[in-house]
C-alpha cells in the first residue's frame, strides 16, 4: 500500500488554527529556536501572520529570526493592548508557568499546536504530506524492513492527528539508540565520529559495547563549551583511551557561526545565538586521516548541512550512519534520499528510541 494511503487526513489542530484566525489578535511565538521557526512556517502556511518571537532573558532577545524581532515579553506588553501567544518550546509546562508568573492582562490567549509528549515544533498536516507526496513515497520505498515502515507511518500520523498513541509507541520503541542490535555490529577497530556529542552520554554507551572499552579512535565533536568540558570530565572519570574531543560543530565547510548554548541537549546553531562557535566539515577534519567506520549525527536540524560536508568520506569509506531525522519536517524524506543518492548500496532503516516524538534515527548500513 502506498504511503499516502495510510496517512490520516484530519487533525484536532484545525479548531485551534480557526480560533487564532478568528480572534484577529497579534500573534507572538514563545521560543526562538528550531521549534519557533517550524511553528512560524506552519502559521504562515495557514495564513496567520506573526508579529514576533519572545524568549526568556538570556536566550537571544534583541535579535531577529525569520525577519521578525525576538524580544522579551515585556516589549509586547508595552506595544500591544492585546495579543495571543503560541508556545514553541519543548517544555510546555515551563512555558505556561512563566507566562502565568508574568501575569499580563494583555495576553488574551495561549495556544499549543502540538500536544504530543516532548513537543519539538514539528507541526504539519495532511496537505503538507500531499504537497510532498512523491518525496515521502520515495523515502518510504527506501526503507528496508517492515519495522522501519511502521515507524515512519506512526511518526507522521502522530504529528498530523496531534494525538499520541503511547501503546503503539511502546511497540516501536528500541532502547539501543544509535546502536540498534538488529542493525549495528560494533568492534574494537571502529573509527567513530560523534557529531553532537553533548556531555559524552553516547561515548559511554558506545564504550560499553566494545571489548575493553577501547577502539581505534573516537572523535567527539561538540561546539558548546560547557558540554565540551563535560565530555573531557567523562573521559577522565572513566579512564577512556583513544578519544579526541573537538570543540567544534559540524557544517558543510569551515566557518564561525552564531550558537545558542547553555550546556543543554537543545544547544544549537541559531541566528539568534549570542555565542560564536567554530564549525567545520567532516571531510576537512577526517578525510586525510583514518578510514571512518561510523558517523552519528544529532545536531539539532543541521544534519543535511553536515552530511553535505561528509560526501567524500561517506563515498570513500561507506561508514555505518546513524542520523537523526526528527528536527525538521523535511528531514524525514530529504535525508534518506540524500544518503541513497550518495551510496545506492546502503540499506536504510528507521528506528524510534523514545516514547515520544523525539529520537527518531535513520540508519544506513552496507549489507
């Protein structure tokens, strides 16, 4: 059966959109990260204009995103007698608490467009899938097993319907993130490139899976300075060998970019960031050195950029790939096609590693 024929066509989100439209009040998006950008695009697609973004102090205020101002909530209180807020933060409870604490009579309504657990701003509907039907069908056809196809269908249908089925999610859940046992075979000769190494959590997970906690080389790339120091501490505390920590992000070339930090899993390259970070491509960093055997990417929505900077390495070495595809709507179909075009021999699989709408990973392996 075709992918589009298995997709739900209706959502309870439409009533919320209608209410926002009918109110005819200025709309402010709370959150100026990747989720905020996704929400802005979705509202614009539904002919709802946004006047700006709001953030908590220290999270990128007085900048610009998508051509709109990023301000503290007080700015909108002083400028508008009435407005509504659409939350675009993963921690919805915290956002609601902050708005309640602000206690502004000018905030007339507060909305959440995705009530699924672990909200990440991936909001789209059946019309979006229909618009990119050919691309979705192509990505779906690349998936090599039934579990992968079920995973992709559940993921898309959950976003469209705006209703999370925990029982179904449990059936699809795989606890071995990046190292799915039915797909990934590891050995102590791995040259592992960890893009978005956070505080070294995947480093420890990897080392427990190989003999004597040693490999040929483990490169941990992490642009956030606090997370970078956390990885070094993890290495020291666990006496890990052959690990090199690189305080850079991955991109398609060498550059200095703006970054939103804070030693969290949500730190990312962002136009609203106030920190400068160094980025570079995998090809620039590693192509002239060891043969790379495994690349993992969890880089908050710049996975395609990073893959574009790894073309030579991937085509030469054909490493195992574990790439997150849940940060942007288009990643679900663009990343599989990109990888398949580079190396047609790759078998592609999709696994879900959380009881929520995050941690969906595309695997590429040579049989």
